[in-house]
C-alpha cells in the first residue's frame, strides 16, 4: 500500500475505540498501543514525520495478531491489518529483518529440497533430543526467544513429509470436478494425518485430485514485512498450479487459503487472478461444489467449532464447516461463546509472544471447555497447534482435530 | 516536565511495568474520541485505591497535573492531557466486586467496562439501564465522571440516577466514601451528585455502588416515518399523554436517513423528513396493546407509515438503520464533530430548523439524530480536519449552535460533558455567577489545581 493510500485510510480513524471491544490483545492487556486506534495513530505520526521507526515502534507493530476482528467491526471500514502489514514492510526495508528470518524466507522456503532437509533435521532433533541440531535447522528459530519454555508448542515434525507419502494424481471413475490440493507446510511437514484425512474424504466424492509441486504460500514472509519473498513464492505456486490445469484449488489451512486468495492483489497479473479465483476452502468444496456424502459410521462426539480468523474474516467462510459437522451421523454440535475470536496462534506470534498468546489462548480454551464438548474442530493447522497446547496446558479433557479428520471418521 | 526522581518514585508505587515512558506509548494516551491530542509526560496504570492515593500525594508535593482516564472514548476532551503531566489509566482497576442480588446493588471498580456490568446483572435477572452507545468500550468510571446517558434515558434516566455511593480519592490525596448500599441518604451535601459529572476535576473515583433494577420481561419496537418533523415531535407528546413511556425514542433527520440509505440500502424512504424508532419494554402481556396504541397515535399525528416489529429479525432490521448512522455519515467527509445539545422536547422542531439554517449559512454538511424523548440531539458536522478554512467555519457554527440551544431553554451538553471542547462556551449557559460557584468549588477542593487542569474552566486560562 503506498503512503497516500495509507494516509487516506488513517484520516478516517475517528478514534471511536470500537476496536477496543473486539481486539483480543487489548482484551487481555487493556493497553492502547496494542489496539488498532493506537497503532493507527502511531502510523499517522510516523507518516507525518513525528516519529521514527524505532525499536519500540517495531515491537508495537509486531504486537498484532492480524486477526481482522477490528477491521471487520470498524465503522469507517479501515483495513487495519493491511496498514499494519504495510508498516511492517516499511520497517523491514528500513531496519532489515532478522538474519534467521531472512534465511528462512529468502532461501529455505524458496527451495523445497532444503526445506525438507531442515524438517528432517528437526524431526531427528525431536527424536533424539540433540540440542545442537535445532540451531542448524533455522525453521525452529523463526520465533526467537526462549526455546525451552515453548518446547511443547513447537510442531512435532513428521518423519516423512505428507507429499512424499502419497501419489500426486488420484483420478476418479466419473469425475465431476478436477481439484488441486494445496497442502500447506504444516500439513506436509507436521500433520500428515490431516492430509490423509482430506484425501480420504475427497476420494469418497466424484473428484479428480492432483497434488502439484508447491511452495510455502508466503504468508510468514508477508507478515514479517518481506513482500518480495512472498511475491516470489506466489509466482512459483501460480506457475505450478497453472500447469496442473484444474477447476478448483483447495486448502486445508485457513491461513494459506486467505494468502492464496490474496495472490490476485499481491502479484497483480491475469494468471494470479485466475489462480486466486479458483481457491476455495476444503469445507466450501464439500458444502458448495460437491454435495458432501458422509460415510455410515457414527461419530458419537459432542463437537464444537472454532472459526479460524483467516477463514471467517479472511475468506468469509462461516456456515460451511458448521453444516458439515452437523451432517456427520452421531455428532451433537454445540456452538461455543466467541467462536470467531482468535486463539492466539497467529502464525509464529505464539512463539514470539508466548505469554501474551497464552492469555488469548486461555480464553479460547475456557470457551471450548464451557460447551462440554469432547472434540473441538477447526480448519487451520496453526490454530490446532495452539489450541492443542492450551488444552493440554490447562488439563482440559477436550481433543482438537481438523474438520477433515472428523469427516473422515465416518468412512 | 517530570524529574527522573519523581518518575522513579511513581515506578516504586505501581511497579516499573505499569509506568509507560516511551514516546510511542505516550502518544497512544494523547487522544480520546475527539479529533484532538496532547502528549502526556507519563502514563501510570495503578491497580488500587492506595496506589492512586500515593500518586495524588506525590502530585501535590511536586505540583504536576494528573489526568484520570478510563477508556478514552470521551467526546468532549475530558481525558486529554492538555497541560501534560501524568495520565492515570484506570483500566487495571476492573473488578466487579459484588453483585448484591438482595439489595439490588452492584459494587464495581472504575475500570470495569459498562457492558460487563450489564452482562453480569442480567445473568441473575437484574438490569443496569444506562446504555451509552459506547457501552462495550467505555468504563463505568468514565460514565460516572461524565454522567453518561443513552437511548434508554427517557424512561430510565442517566448514570446519575443509578449511582448510590462512591469512593473517591480527593485532589488533596484523602480517600472518602459517600453513600453506599442505601437508596436513601441525606447526610450532609449530596457529594455523589457533585462527583457524578465532575469530569475528573474533583477527584478520582475508585469504587462505585450502582443501583440495579429487575430486568423488564420483554420489549417491542416500531418505526414511524414522517413527511414533517413537527409531526414526529407531536407524536412523542401524544404517546406520553396516553400514559405510555417508551424506553427509547430515537429520531433521524432527512439528511441522516439519506446517508444511511445510500450506504446500507435498507429501503428507507429518501423523501421523508424524519424517522422515529420507538421501543417499549415491560411485561409481555402489556406490550401488544401499547404498541397498537403508539402506532395509532403516530398515525393520527401524521406519520405516513408505521411498522411494528413482529419478530426478532424485524426488530433487528429497524435498529440496523440506527446502528448504521455512525458509519454512514462519515462517508460524506471523514471528520465528525459530534455535539450533544439538549432542548426541551417541544423545541426540537425549532432547534432543528435553526441548526439547518446555521449549517447552510456556513456551508457545512450537517446531520441530526438523537433522542427525541428527552430532547437530546446529536447534530454532527461532517468536515475534514485537514481543511483549515473549513474548520474555522465549523468553529463559528458551533458557537451559534450552542447559542441557539441556550436561547431555546436548552443546554450545551446533554451527556458528553464540557471537557475542553465546550469549555469556551460554558458561561453562555451558566452566566458569570453560576460559573463563579463552580469555579469556587473547584478551587476549594483542588487548591493546587492538580486534577485535570484546563477542563471545564478553560475560558479562564484563555483570559
Ligand atoms: C462511538 C461513541 C459513542 C458514544 N455514545 C455515547 C452515548 O450514547 N452517551 C454518552 O453519554 N456518551 C457517549 N459517548 C461518550 C463517552 O463514551 C462517554 O463520555 C463515556 O462515559 C466515557 O467513558 P471513558 O471510560 O471512555 O472515559 P474517558 O474518555 O477516559 O474519560 C472521560 C472523563 O472522565 C474522567 N474519568 C474517567 N475515569 C475516571 C475516574 N475513575 N475518576 C474520575 N474521573 C474519571 C476523565 O478524566 C475524563 O474527564 C460515546 C463515545 C463514542 C466514541
């Protein structure tokens, strides 16, 4: 976003404070620099030359979950998250990003071979407890800070990445639609079981499935202000999926999904637009495109649902996952309080600001537990990591799973 | 400017973590919901009456200004540190201490968000009626300090009607309690009324006893459309004559209606001069006959169309129009100068006429909405704060707008307070003698002028 556009949006802020009612970080801390109107005022002051991009500024601008709760409620329709991203980019330009992040975004994520090696290192580290290896695998250092305390939050790497476990072409007998599956890094390297569940559900529908070559969606780079790396990743993905020649592109990750839909804007080419238009969430595919056919097995769970920020507000998907859950034989669905409030994961936010993210997560865990559900379902691996961590930390008798896993249990 | 020694003492009092010193953080406490901002020297976030007391004592020793701040949603500049000094952020004192269902009293700290009190009360069938539109963000301390009102004020009154007792740290640093859990109390002067609406100039409120009432069983909503604003005002009177006191009577003028319709496409009539949104509450058995009576009165006073909400969806659709106002009007121009003059109810049509005349004379965009039951209007001037020339015209128009309200037997501010924004006009209403009484109270209680200097009595500092 250029400075004039930023200024135009900033001028619209009347400081009414509506954002204070919905901001998860303000809700836990009650401090103004963490809420949208404070951040917007700081950005204004920077643009007017009244403030430098100091370390404090950098810290305050990184203290945002990008959950869009303020953006959606703003009576003056200010895209707060985009403004925060723009200023992060400005800061990254001016101050540079950390050595580790730079390495990850500009080299590791751009090269699947190296990424897989890094993931393997991480796996080995976790299996053997070899401390030094984690330092080599830059992936785990992404968040920085005290590693020991967050150990439980760190994803447990899969031995073999999901995409190396499955064929890349799964044709159907009478396909209605040809679908490309964008697996996302977390499913690929950490939660292969989610990937298997997605495929199991898809295979029970008349769909041709392709898993093209693919790279990180770019959202971690963009969130850290490295737009250039994000654009490069986007271009690689667009090209690879174009070759696959599909009708629809699905994701099982809310964050990846919202990022893939952003490609149109981010890259700006007709190819990018064509790509973004094809992207739908796993749940939308089953709810809108094909008619979801559950299997016969009953799943006798009381289930509640957590709306990932990037699905509910990022992609406007609200009812599809709920309808699918309710369609599962045996399930009793219970809506939780504040289902669409951020869980505190926000990419690597929960690693960087562990204590604060845990406060946000605590509220989510309580809301989940208050429903009396045994299972909480959601549509984003990043949320799953955080919610799982919070439920265990608070000893709550609830399990978390991806929507695909719940649906796959019926077959 | 505060010396490092003083800052260190403050850190000792509340803990380092709760003292904000960087320019970035201070900037975030420089503003409220007005378009203005002033940088404080320090922000302090105490968590107890004792900590507040120590800060005030220190202020008297070293003579620095102390500005109490709730959520900073004020619309008159009350929490702006116009003279620098220490902003005392009270949002950490945010515990609901007790909901006493037997005595119908809530005891709360000042930093509690008003809506949480309502939620807690409603869980046990009780009701805290004051409902400023900012209720999900503003603090109860700020509500008491401004004597906030809301749409329900016509039937249920404003914040002051629910304050039974207060604990206050005085400008001298003493802690006093006034009132408590009793509904009646005439021991000496009514200090509760004095502190309620005192805008942080006479003390820092640290504990509040609030009266609760049983929650009305049900409510019902209507919308009436008028070709003529006078008829809308007449309807209100006719309804009351029938012995019905609606809980809300919200009015929108033609310009407001057009803005909302253009922005939200709700199907509102673009040629109407006024819309009234009327809501009644109480025992369910009464509401049908009451709404029928209200509809009848509206029609006989000239309403061209009356809709009664038959379902929750209908009700939502009617209120959607009112809720959309804020967002809709800033589409015209980004800066919203929101006034809250109040006039006797029957003077509303004349007031609206004068307001429109003033706006057209200064070539300004003006929308008028507000609470038709109690005559509290919200004329909003839409302008652009970057446009200096336009802002000068706004300034002049505001002066005339206040004069018009006073001429019609009204008041400068129904609920937002004087703060800095209306301070230059205070004497219009109080006169010299009234002003002197207020000023004497302030001087007697705060001889060092520690608390919230530059508010209410601004005209003095400019003289
Ligand atoms: C969108 C919007 C809608 C609004 N709607 C309404 C409405 O319908 N009705 C209405 O009346 N107002 C309304 N307001 C104005 C505002 O919300 C109220 O004045 C509210 O009471 C301010 O509360 P606050 O916690 O934000 O106080 P602040 O703005 O922080 O402070 C307001 C004043 O109170 C003083 N103060 C705060 N806390 C204390 C304390 N503990 N002890 C002593 N002094 C204190 C401050 O010094 C200041 O003078 C609205 C504002 C906005 C932005």
